[in-house]
């Protein structure tokens, strides 16, 4: 009989303990779900630039173009690609390669260099231009690129035609009879030597990137090739900026040097 009472007391005590635990659990506050309204709102996206009517010539605004490419090169190229512009500026340099004659134009905006590409039938006219001569030319936007080192923007117009050409200012030269008002330009041999010297620099920076890739990855592997694909264009962009040339000019020299097997030293 005594054992029965002990069992009953133990059972009652256990139920009492369990009930107390349940009351404790239900009394604890439920964690509050985070209020979605308290989350910070995302920053509003910058409005896209107004679409361009590419059927008509548009204003060439050096400041606007420079800022657009510094902020987002990809978006700027998509925005301006194919648009017709009338670019005014001062001739910095002229040249001719397999793609045709070109003019490097200074447009009054620091760190914005414009390349004008003309049809080959205008080669003779381009050749008559002198450094410092002011011109206005109409062309279609091809693309732009940014030198990541110093922020220079290179902007290219193709299929260009002349709208205006100011007469070269040779007044200071004409006052001195000892100065030829039309000095001869560099010879073909001098131009070739200059291009070959640039080609050696191209090979040098390319070789340096290849050596850096070989230290990190096994030659011939996918990571090795990915490194080259990423870093060689950067190195060539930097070289173009250091030499004051466009990336297109650097690529043209590399192509010619590779095909003609120029010396790499």
C-alpha cells in the first residue's frame, strides 16, 4: 500500500513539473519578424540619357562626351554608336594606314582625343592639313574607349567629310625668310622606323604579361589563357596612352609587325 502511494505522489509531481515548463514556454515572447518597412530603400537608378535621333547630325559636345565615357563606357558606346556629329577642333596629327587616312583632333577638352577617319579618296586632302590648323568634319560615331591609367577618352568618328578648313596660320613663318613655310614631313623610312620602335614596345609589354601569367598558372591551361585575354588589352591600352596614340593605332602596328615579321628587339 505504501508503494502505491509513493507511485501516485511521484506521478503527480511529474505532471506538476511538466505543467510549469509548458507555462514557461508559452510566456516567453515570440521573436518579432523584421519589419520590411524598416529595411533601407535601394538608391534610385540614374536616369538613362535621352535617346538620340541618329537620322540627323547632332551637336558635338566635348564635355558631355567625356563625362559619359568616364561614367560608363559601355552605356556611352551604346548611346552614341552610329550617331552623326560635326566635330570642330585643331589638327594634332595626321596619318594613313590600311584603313585609310586619319586626323587626330584636339577639341578643347582636356583628356579627350578625337580620331577622324576619312575615305581613301580624301587621302590627298588630309595630307595637306597642317598641325594647328582648325577644321570642322562630319562623321559617324564608331566607338570610344577610356585609358584607365590617366582617364583620357579616345573617341572615334568614321566616314568623315570636311565641312570647313581654316587656312593654316603661317604668318610667323612668312616673316622669317630663313624658315620654310611648308617644311617637309618625315620620310617613309623615318615613319617605318618609328612604327617598328613602337612594335618592339608592344612585344615587350605582351611578353611581360605572358611571364606574369606563367608564374600564376600552368601554360596552356584555361586560367592561363583567361589571364592573357584580360591583362594584355589592359597593357596595350596603357601603352597607347603613354605614347599618345589610340588603341586602334597600336593594334594596326602590331598587326603589321606580326605579318611582316619585324624585329622584336
